[in-house]
C-alpha cells in the first residue's frame, strides 16, 4: 500500500521588530507543491505561526491533501483543522522564515563577562574588551567613532551597577 501521507511544515521567527513565517508542503511522493515565506511585521511568533498555518491549509485544500502531517515551530495548538501537528523544529521552514527577516545585528551582545574589576569582555559574534569606567571598547563601532559610548560600554556599565 503506497504511503498517502502529505507532509508539511510551518515555522516562525522574529527579529528586529518583525515576525515571519516559512512553510512548505509535499505530496505523498515527495513533490514540493508549496514553498513560501512572508514577513508580516509587528506580530508575535504565535500569530506568525497562525498566518503560516492558514496559508498552508489553503494550499492543502487546493490540492485536496488529506490532513497533512505538519511540523510546527515554535508554538501551536495540537490540531489545526484536519492537520495533525507535531511541535518540532523544521530546518527548512525555519530557514525560509529567517530569510525574510532583517539580518542579525552585527555586534549583538550575547553577554558581558567581568575579567577583573573595571575590565569586561563582551561576548557576541566576536569578543571585545571593554573598560566601561574609562569609556573604552575594542569594537569597531567605538574604534571608528560610529558609536561612543558603544552598546558594549553601556552593557558593561549596567553590569558594573549590578555588581554594586
Ligand atoms: Zn563596543
């Protein structure tokens, strides 16, 4: 008996004040019939997932796909119409959603680590040395004067305040 199961995925991501969904749908024999990504502005991840599911179900209906098994990320109800949802991450759908979002900030501050009093390292895409009380940082934004104080200095000053 042939496998009659349609498969699909919807994923949402958010960055820089925008949310987006990505999704795809394949026939039981694996033919891709729908692949889409849409940036939809100031919505929550859940709302973006809903938009993606609506789009996928419209396409499913048009193809008479019976209750496709759908991988959904990050959050969804367990059923959506006749679709059976599995709450797992799908790399392809997530990559589609990511592809329509603004690029990540070049100098994203993942964390500030105190090396010794007054001397910090800002961990991010690259690590930078920060001396917040001197108002000096080794990042390009500070070095070339685009931003003084830079975000690392501000973050390290905040860390200083928390240390007391
Ligand atoms: Zn900096």
